[in-house]
């Protein structure tokens, strides 16, 4: 196509509301008002139709340039969502093109399967990944996730996707060495697809809708798989009532990813700091990504996941004297945001990281290395969110 200059037909990835309006019109009005049109000078400048013909000496390059200037990318190169590629993506799932998963907050573009597929193509997903993308979007739209808050807050929160079950091996998701790092197409593009849905269907553009003060790298993609082969405990999705043989996506909120080297003591030390402040303020649910070797050692001592949660809840506490001196208390306590369980903990000398032990999400992932490498992902926002959706494969497989 690039050599002949023949046009390509691409699916418009931007959000259209149930009323028929396009979210880009709102984004353009805000960009003009704030003097931010330079960042995406073609915001709102596109044909108001389902598909668009793009021609030029290299139409695929032309699509990439147009979409970037319209504000439809995350700043990285995208794959042109041609009608052929989008059809193939949809065929990888179990739903028809016109089915609607819901409206994406805050600008309420409809997440039709075709629109989600277009954004998945742009992210670089393969059709085999699409069932996971659909499950992730369905979880994202659950009211408990509070997508409106996630999209508009001044905090740097991002969705964290944890994939579990047979689909992990089937599509090549990484659960081992480098599971949160580069080099793994499924991890990178599934998480990226979710971000593009938030951007193009929900309108989460920085400075216009999203007011995260700094952002974080996890806002490009934050997706990993549970290391079932090395986990001594039942799969994470069984905690949501799904059968062990099912595949699922578990969605939480992550303020950041903090590397922790050592054992439970070191994880508890990190949890018992101001890193957990917003999580504590909102009764959030943090995620502890536990190294396989440590999980095996704990299980060998007879500890279950619930035992680990209880231990971290007891030992991962924020000293009341540190809380008293913190910005969080001096700036926020006057507004009455601290819950009773926080004040009760402070009165006893230390505040637990969560309201209850069961609010700590634990997943085993990463490589089996002699020096255990974990991650702590403090949470944000209300209501407390840990949402699991089954991954449904085409034909019920």
C-alpha cells in the first residue's frame, strides 16, 4: 500500500456518545479555552463517520501522522486500524461489532466492540489478545472502578491488569522474568489498548480531562500475568468465585510500582510509609506482587495467602507520629476525610495499610531468582476496587 499510494480505509477510533455527539468536540473546546491546541492541532478535525479513507504516498504513515495530530495516540507510533485489521480483531473475540460494552467516563464515548477493536489494533494487539482486552474493558467500566475519578484526578493512578488462567500460556503473556518490563508483546499491547480506550473513548487527555500532576510510566501499559506454574496457592481468579480452569482479568488501581527486595519484612516496611497515604485515606486495595521463591518459602511454612495478608496488615503499619507530621494529615484531616479505622489505628500508635487484611491483593509473579524481587502497588480512590472478569474465548473455548 505504501508503494502504490492506494488509500487505506480506517475505522475512526474516537468516541461517539449515545446522543450522537463526538467527545472530540468537547476536547477541542477545552483545548481552545486552555490554549493547548498546539499539542494536537487537528483535535476535532475528522470526518464524522464510521470509517475514513486516507490516501498519500505512504497512507499508513499518513494515518499515524493524522492520528497523532488529532490526539488519538499515546505518543508512540500506532498501527493503522484498517477495516480489514479491525474485522480480524473482532473475530478474535466472542462479541459482534455493534455490541456496546458501556460508556467510557468521563466524556461517555460508547465502547462498541468495533471501537475497542480499533484501539486494540492501534496498540499493536493480535486478534488472539482481544478476549483479554474485552474482559479488561468490561472491568474498567464497572462502577466500582470509578473510572471518572481515575481519569480526572490529580493523582497519578493507572489501571493494573493481572491476567490468570490458561489464556496466559495460550497467548504468550509473561508472568516470569521482566513481567512488568519491555519485550513482551501481549503484556505491552493489552495494557496499551486499555489506555487508548480511556483516551479515545473516555477523553482522558492530559491537561484537558486528566489532571494527574506528573503521570507515570504505568499509564502507557501496566499488565502482567500470574505465575501459576510457580505459585503455591490457588489462582487469583478463584478468590472471585471463578473455577480454577477459567481464565480471567483482575483489575486494580496502582498509584505507582515500588520495587521491594527481600522478604515480608521489607514489603511491610514499604507499606508502612506515606506511600500508602492516599490508599489509607480512601480505604483502597493495594497490590503486592510476590516473588515465586518467597511465596514457596511462605507456603512451606504453612502460610496461605490469607495468612500473608494478615501478617502484612499487622506489620505494614504507618507510625502515628509520622502520620501526624505528614502533609496528608495537615492538609487533609481538616476536611474530615480520614475514616474511623484510620483514627482508631492512630490512637493505638500505628495505622494499618488497609481497613482489613482481605483488602490486600496478592499475586505471585516474576522470575525465580535467589534474591527475591517483589513490587508494591499502593492504590487510590473510592470505592475500594478489585474487579475480576472472566475471559471468554470465541466459541466458548
